[in-house]
């Protein structure tokens, strides 16, 4: 029995009903950005058509409406994450800015020379470089939890790395390069037992399963709208109230102050203190619409559908000779990464050949160069599935990959015979 009405879902995505070079688009790059359903596109357009004004300019009703829509979006995010209060949910540009906010604000206020920050080998550069930057300026050491060959975190090593010097553990809930689902509840519990705070990069999780920041007891939680069927340029940083209240502002400017004189400034309370300048109001409205949409389908049903697609993709790709799947963790999200070893085909060539067949995948290092080094590759090809993907699209990917391999083999044989002839 199908867990969701796939054709009804697909019909809501204008880009999936359009054609690329006369072919239907096969979009297998939802881990980079999901496509947006009509109701999200419409919510943003409706805001622009009828309600747009700068927020917090209370003299006129239009601005009050825009402010209300923006704050209702914050309430929607808080319910989605099960945050205790909306003010614990800050709007940012995305996961990258959320992590930079914590690194710059909490990091600068708290870190002392000799302290340690623990990340993992699976991190996206956005959960690595901001820590490196603050570590360098504060004399702090960055350490990485190792992984095994399947792409799973080594939890024994994690326990050994947690020390009285550790101030923060910053890990992702799902690896964008391999799809590994990390045991974040366990990671948080262990860190808290050692008195250490935890930031979870939820960029690759929130669209694939329910999130409850209070049940997890996460101290900080970051995600992006554009991986959750919402707009780009909007994201969220959740932080526990007492932590956010203890942190200095990240950026200075309008809307984040209480009183400014040339001598000194006092800052506004939460959440304004961390939202300097005019925010992405329509983005927040679009994100709230995306959350409504995702929850109307149901994250449990979405997860079951994507699990089936991943199982099919894993079976079909594993059966292609010479193709090696990278990342074979027991718990995986709907991401599959691979390399073509025999004959060797550059991942960019795989991506280009698939694009000619109307199939969009991601190739490269996935902003995870330390992970690529650990895997002994420079790049992988990656397909990732969303709620709208169909089994026949997975089939088309597998067939195209077999064809690409056959063509490469024929080219090799031809080149060899030409060499013998000459
Ligand atoms: N972390 C992970 C695990 C990601 O997959 C991504 C996006 N690829 C990011 C962080 C950064 O997100 P954004 O580009 O939306 O800031």
C-alpha cells in the first residue's frame, strides 16, 4: 500500500511537471535544495502582492500585518521544532549563518585558550570553518570524531575525546555526503553528562523526520528553509533561552538595540538582539508555508517513502559492476553516494552524462573535503531523494549509469585497439 499519494504530491510542484529538453525533469538533488510546492510559491507571492512592508514600523497597519506574519512564522517554526518558546527560534540566512552566529557570539564570549571544540569527520564545511575561525582567534583546539569505513561515527572514540577541556560538540544529524544518520540523542546525553554543550546541524534532517529539540535536549539546532521545501535565504537557529540571553549580539545595526548614544548602546532582548537589520520577511512567510505543507503530508510517511527509494537505489546501484557505494551505515537518510571505479569515470563526467539524460545529481566534494580525504577520494556522485521522487526515477538513474559505464567500456576497447593498430 503506498504511504502517500505520489501523483497528487508531484502535481503540486510546477517544476516537476515542466519539461527540460522535451523530457520530464528527474530531480535527484534534494539534499542540495528541495523544489517548492505551489502553496509555498503562492504564500510568498501573496505576501508580496498584499502585505509587504518593513516590520516593526508600527505607525501603520500594513507594517503591523507584516510584523504579525513574520512573528507567526516564528511561532510556526517553534511548534515544528517543539521549542519551549518562539523567542528561542532566530531567523537567519540559513544553516551556515546559524552556525556562524553561535561561533562568533557564544564562541567569542566563552572560549579560552586551551579549550577544545569537538566536530566530526562527517561535517559540512559550514560546521567546520566557523569553528576553525574562532579557534584560531582564541587559541582553541578543534578535534574531530573519527568514522569507520561504513561512514558511522566511532562513539568509543567520541567518549574518549570528551574531556574537561571540551566546551562544545558540533555535529550534524545527517551527513550530506553519505546520508549517515547520527545518534544525536546519545551524543547529546554523553556531552551533557560531561557538562558540554551541543550544537546540532539539522540541515539534512528536518525534511526527513520529526524534530523535537526539547526531547533531544539540544542546546543549539540549525537548519535551512531551502532543504525543507521552502525558499532560499531563510533559516533558523534554535537556542535554549538561557544560552541565547547570555550571548552578545552577532551583528550590530537597526532593530537590535534598546538605546543608542554615541557613548554606548544597550541591546534589545530576544529575538531582536540577534536579528539586526531588515530580515527576509517573505522568506519567513514561505518557510512557515513549507512547514505547514510538510506536516500536512506527515514526516513519518515521507520518511517511509524515502526509505523505500533508498533501498531500491542501493540494490540497483550495488548491482552495477565497477560501481562502489560510499557510505553504508545501518541508519541512512535518502542519500546515496558512489564512485565509478572500473572503468574509472570522473564524477563530473557522470553528472554531465546524466544531465544529458535529464537527470540532476550532485557531484564533487559536497563541501566535505576532510571526509573525502578520509574516504580516499576527491569526489563522489550523489543522488538524494525527496517526497516527490518516484521508483521509476530511481530506475532511470540505474539504467543511465549502466549505459554510461557501457559507453566508457566501449571507448576503452576502441582506444586499446587503436593503440594496437598504430
Ligand atoms: N550542513 C549540512 C549538513 C548541509 O548539507 C548544508 C547544505 N549543503 C549546510 C550545512 C549549509 O546549509 P546552507 O547552505 O543552507 O547554509
